[in-house]
């Protein structure tokens, strides 16, 4: 499990690239798809 802090830089950068970047890309894609769309409130 990733604890942060980059104490084991190689392992943690690999984790970040394989687990975190896809999530960020998904968020960016969802945001770019919704540009110009009406805002929706979330619960």
C-alpha cells in the first residue's frame, strides 16, 4: 500500500504511474467531456 512521502522512490513512482495517473486521466476526460454542459449537483 502506498503511504506517500517517496521514501522508496522507485517503487512509489511506479505505483503513482500505474494507479494514480489513470485516475487523473479519467477525471480530466470526464471534465473535458462536460465542458459547456450544465452543472449538476452531487449529494
